[in-house]
C-alpha cells in the first residue's frame, strides 16, 4: 500500500493552527483501499486541585473514512475502572499473580494474601467520568454506561465519507493513583492524567474495538487535539502537545516577558497534531528543563524540586543521555516526526504516551535511564507511531520496543554481546518449557497469569524480531525495520505487515514463521544426533522448523560454518557459510558430509535461535564413541 498524504478538504469548523499542523506529517486517511477513521478533539476542562474533580466540554469532529454505514459509536470512560466492583477490581481479586500496584498483601511473609486496592477506595478516592449531555450535530443522543464503556445509539447514521460533530459535557474525578493514572502517588506527584477524558473507540476493518479497561493497553483513533486545561496558577504542566500560550504561562515555557495574571488560575492551551491519545501531568513543585537535540526535537524534563539533591542531580545527568537516545532511535527506526518530547516524573513506573512518557522520578540514574527511559522512549516508535492494536497484538508493541531498547543499551555501554536479547530468550524459553505458555494471539487481558502476559508480550515479542534477524539476516532485518516504519507509521499495522515487509526486503517466504511462532505454542528444539567421522546427523525434536546454522570444528583444529535453509523459506539468507541443500520440515533428521574428520558440531553458535533445549546443540566426537 502506498503511503500517500492528503489533507481533508473540510474540518467542518475544526481548524487547528498552521503552526501546529506543520510540526509533523499528515495522517494517511484513505489510499488504494486502505482507510482509517479520524477523530479531531476540542476539549476544555477546569480542574479543582482541592477535590480532584474536573468539569469538561468536548467537541469531536468524527470522519467516517470506512466504506460502512455506522449506526452507533462507543466511548472509553477509563477512570470508571477505579471503582469497587469494576472489572479491573475483579481481575485484581481473581488472578493468581496480581500486579503489586493493584493489591495490598495482608498475609504473612512467604504466605501472601492479597486484597484489591480498588476495592478499598472511598467515594472521594474513586475515579469516574460522568457524561452529563451528548449530542450529534445538535441532536441529543441516548446512551448507556457499561463499566468503562459508553454505548451510544446515533440519531442519524454516519455515511461513508461523512463528518459529524459530537458535543459532550462531562464531569470527572481523579482516582487515588493505583495504575497509570491518578493523584498524589507515592512520589507525591499531584496529578498524573492519562486515559482521563471520554475517548472514542476505534473502528477499523475488523469492526468496533470497544474494550473494557481491565488492566492492559490501548487502541485509539488518530486525530488532532486542541486542549485547554484550567488549573491553579502555581501548577506546572507537561505532556502531549505544543503549548500555545507560553507568555501567559511562564513556568519555564516563556519565550518573552510573561504577562501577569490577576486570576488564581491559568489556562494552558495545547495543540497536538496527528496523535491518538493525549496525556498530561501537573504539580506545583515541578522543575522544568529543556534540551535541544541536534537535528531533532526539543526535550522537556519535568520533575519535582523537593527531591533530595542527589536525585535532582540524576535528572540533570539523564538529559544528555536521553538526547543521545532520541538520536539513536531515530537513526535505527526512522526520524521522530514531532518537534517536542517530554520526560515527566509521574510517580508510577513508566508508561508511554503521545509525545511524552511518565516515569518514576526517584530511582537511581542507571535505573531511570537503562530500565525505564530507554524502554518508554522506544515506545514512541513501536506504540505511538506504529500504533498497533495493543489489546490484540501487544507483543508488537512491548516486544519490538524491548528489542530496540536492548540493542541500544548494548551499544551505549559498549557491551558488544553476541546476543543482546539473551534475557528475553531466557524468559521466553522458561515459559515455553513450563507447559503454561499461551499463544501470542491471546487477548491481552485474558492471559491466565501476569507472568505469562509479560513473557509473551515483552520477551517472546522481542525474540520474534531478534530471531527474524537470524532467519533473514541481520542486514535485512535492519532494512525491514526502517521500511516497516516508513510504510506503516500512522497506520495501525498488523502482524502480517511486518512479515510482508520482511518478505519483500529478503525475498524469503515467512508466513510459516508468523504462524508457528505467534499463533501456536509450537517450540523449536534441534539436536546434534550423531557424528560418524565425516558424516553429521541433526534431529528436529520440536514442532517448529527453522533454518539451521551449524559450526563444525575439525580434528585438525580448523572451523567451518554451514547453513541449512528451510525448504518453506523458498530462499536463503545472505551468509558466508557453506550452503547445504534445504531441509523439508516433515523430515525429522538431516545428514550431510564434510570434507574432513569432525571433532565437534554446534547448532546455532550465535544463540539467536530460540531452541528450548540448547544442551543437545553441541556434540563432541569423543562423546559419541
């Protein structure tokens, strides 16, 4: 599919400033049969920092780029998850290994008994979004709230190509921070505002995706955001979007003399072009630093000035590292398209959002950079720009981010590991051998254990990409990643899109790889079966077949590498190894002759093939007698 850009001929009364629109390429809406919906937001909220309640007005210009007639829409009301009896609450109470953020251990040491934090929230501590009024092109609509989803019956159907205007009045309350969003968390950040507004659900070629918010990730509609946030004037804000009124705000954003305000509140006006989410954080004690990346965006850093001096120094030392990392990822994947990126102390682990990330702020420098910022910034590409459906294909988000994170850290620290992704291989292999593994096609919230979700999404997802390099060659993988980004940024890619990109780059057929590794729990297990002077016999034990790299050490001390293609590949990766005939997967064994007497045979010396039992991958001749 071609990646051709064009502006919609009409925004129906929703025009963003030319300054903001020029900051980043326009979204592809509809080309050569490809389409995606668009939702452009205008929002105004007034936050009461004493009660943590806010009132809001929202206008959405929704464009139906689909070929379908729509008779309903859905909104996400994420804050409703933070109420006793919610689906998120019930999940925390019933899963065997709940996230420690979600529960309190009331049991003895070594014999934990968990109680849900959400279940204990009082009325003034819960989260909610209450819809007061909703209309379509001025006509009042009927709607129904089901947990975290607003079900809306339209007054009139939305025809293909039609624009409609939805107007909403709503009230919200920010919950005690338990997961991602909230107030007054353990690091005393006043407001971490993610998933805070009524958000239209995505409709794509698979239909509606009106998922309940139970704990996992998100999927949103691309659009342009115009957001005004009114809050006490001593609060400092940062997040998604470009601040439009720095001369009214100050707090490190000023470009000239700040105009004095007689009000107790200020209104922060942000515009964010071509994003699928809008997040922000606010605190009266934020320091605000900026750093310009050479040939890149301006980085903003917001962190509490009440921390100990050594922790404040960590934030200063983090800044040049983050700038270097931004350049690294842009070179590896593709240029970061916005003019700004913010790293904000949010006080609850790390989570990626549009043009920003919220992270813990009191960790040591090594943990902040290597364990958090490196991963969350990676998500800018493999989540925010390559915006896969995280509820269905979370491994493409978490796993690919983990892949480039580990690669970056190997380069940054000059570790030069043969396999920088070894930790992910180990985690995946442990789960594969446990008998508990679920396929990566499992819906993100339906893994039986959080540990299984982590292994499948972060680690097996990382292995998918690293092992793809083993299959098609590292140079081809580098080209594949760049081409994938170039073709599918802003386009909600699916698993087939990364595979088809790799096929076109390498000339190798790869549907077998996608099916076996992501849609089943078939495992890879090869062994060196025997050495008979100059004849080597290998054995496939696992159900998943692979091409095989083999290293032969001869009795005279010389070494020769061999490469056995898998017949299903219909091609070979670039290699300097001796090329052997292909191996059809139905044959359990494979033999070949060498030119000299063999001392030892090793399968996959790079350890980039995820063999679940590598102990039989090396055989010495004297052990075979």
